[in-house]
């Protein structure tokens, strides 16, 4: 019953997020600040993880090809498919649920605990529009992060493969170009946009409606991470079935 | 002027406010006092529109709050200033930005006009040189003064303070009390203060409403509170030995 209530409250929050908009001159500043915090601030960790995971995917693929009949360009092909279809859009989103999600929940939750949200509401400001909407707009730039993750994942695979002696540069590049389907990119970015919405709203919901003190802020961040990850995984399944199935 | 008529509010089975009727005049400091759990905070939150009462009405200059449209409520709220117990300053902004915040949200002032106005109110609360500090770098007393400056910067008609003295030393508490009283008088604001600080009651209580278990037990002023025979009020106000002695001296002097 409580879960149903929370789902209902979540959708009401989304509706309220678009009501009574904040003055554009103020909103503009908030959006730019959130782009800095949520998008630019995540580039480093996303780049680091993508590069090394791409490398590991390439090495693992290479080590598991023992049959001499399987062409070496499969390593590039498998790395590209793994990174573009799943690693970059889905698993980077789960990493972002930890990094960006916990930041959103803890910052909004702390504002709740210290009555800053009450202060906004007393002034007649729609606190949901003021706090959540800029995060939602900022995360519309999330596909750029994923594009970088895709590039660095494949590039990491190339470096690991070529300089680790697992395949030649030509074989890897040939594999990366093999049977390329443009729709896979569309599919990956569509997923990314849906996950961006989830990343902005679920942690905000847990922060905005939290009750209690500092300890509860920590608990809310953990809960937000768990639910954001669960929703991303479930949506990933349905989107994949719908778009590729 | 704020008029409250037969206000009721429950949370589940707990009846927190039980038919409170009172009024608060402009230009005077109105105090709501009572023990913890007496319903003071819920009452203040009802006045602020943060909690909706089940029964009864709250009128601001004859306009009944529950009958106002969303835009009218928004307009009314832009005329309210609030000083929270923990100051509730925005961590991400410095002191001047905090004070300028209501101006940025509700006026069409230019940046230099906003800076001038914020300088003016910061000077009024005796903080002329603290503009660039972050709230976390300011002491409790300074934070309260910044909160007062933010509350009055947009010339509000109504000022609400939730325990403005909590966590402050007695001397700073008196400074804050006097500041609120002076500002109330200067700007002719309707000020409602939620407090259980007896020094505040005696210093600035031009009107005092005493709540007990969600009921308005007594209403008066700092002058009449000395004379009252209401047992609940005397038990609460004169709970300390010091105040008992003060009251004794007052009664002896009167006789």
C-alpha cells in the first residue's frame, strides 16, 4: 500500500514540477549551476570508468576466443556492441545513480531538514519547480556524457587490445565498423533520455519528501540509489524489448 | 491584521488545535507561548499556509486565506516574511545573496537596486560588513539577523518568527528581540512570534496568546501576565525560581 502511495506521490510531484514556473532570470542561473554540478562534474569519473571497462571488455572477449576459426575482428565488434548497447547507456546510468542521484537526494534532503524548502514555500515559491525542474533540464544534456562514454569505451578497448597484443589495429577497427546498425545509436540515446528523467526525478523525490534529520538524509540517499537502479534496470528490459525485440 | 476563527487541526487521532480564535494587530509584537507539544508550531504553520486546517478560517486583512485563488495566495505569501528557528538560510548563497533572494524572485529591480536595498537592511540589522560570508561562516546570532534582514527586505506586511532566540546567549537573544520589536514598529508589520523564552515574553510581548493542549488558555499582554491568576499560565511562566521571585516582588509592590 505504501509503495502505491509513493508511486502516486511521485507522479503528482512530476506534475507539480511544471506548475508555477520560477522567474526565467533565476531559473537560468539554476540550470547552469546544475549543468555544472551534474553533467560537467560527472565527466571525469564517467571517462575514467568507460575507458577501463572498454579495455576489460576487449581483453575478456579476446581471452575467450580460443577457436582459430573465429575472426579476430570479433573483438572490436563485441566491444562496440557491448559498450554502445549496454555499458554506456545502462551501466553508466547506474554509476550516475550513485554519483548524481545521491548528490541530488542529499542536497535536497538537507534543504528539507534545515527548513530551506519551508522557507521557499513560505515565500510563495513552487519549491518543486525551483529545485527539481533545473535538474531535469540539466540532465537533458546527459546524452552528451553517454556519447563520451561510448567513444572512450571503444577507444579503451582499442588501446587495451592493440597495445596488449590481443589483436592488430586493423582487425579491431574492422570489427568496430562491421555490421554497424544506425538504429542502435538511436536506441541507446532514447534509453539515455529516459534514464536521465529517472536520474533527475527519483532522487529528487526521495530528498524532497524525506522526514527526519541528518541520519535520514543518508538513508534517503541510499534508498534513492537503490530505487533509481531498480527502475533503470526494469525500464532497460522493457525498452530493449520494445525497440529491439 | 490577522484574524483566526475557530481553528481545528488533527493528525490522525491526535487533535492538535482545538478551536483557536484570536487576532493579531499590525504594529505590535504578538507572541504565541506554551509548553512543547501545545500546538504552537502547528498553529504558526497554519498561519503561514504550510498546513491546512480542517475547520476554521484565517483572514489576512479580511481576505480569508482558504478562499483565495492560487495566484492570490502566492501574492499574499510574497508579503510574508518568516524567520525560522534554524534561520533556514540558503547554504549555496552568501549573506547578501540570501538577503537579495526575495527581491530577485518578486521584484523587477536591477542588480544595483537590489544591492542597495540589501545593504540598507543589512545595515538595519547591524551587519554592514558581512555580505560575502557564507551562512556557515556566520555565528548563530548573525544568522538570525540575516534571516530577519531577508524576511523584511521586500517590505512584508506580516512577519512570522519561530523561536527566534533558540540557541542564542541571553544578551544576543535580547538584541534579536529588540530588533524584531523595532522593525515591527518601524514598518508597521503584523508580527507573530512563536516562543517559550520568558525573557522575550517580558521584553516584547505586546500581545500574548497562551496555548495549552491545543486550546487557547489565556490571552493578554506582558503587563497583564503579571496579574493573571490563571493557574496554567502561572505554572508555565513562573516555572523558574527567578521569575517566581520577580512575580512575588511585583505582587508585594502592588499591595
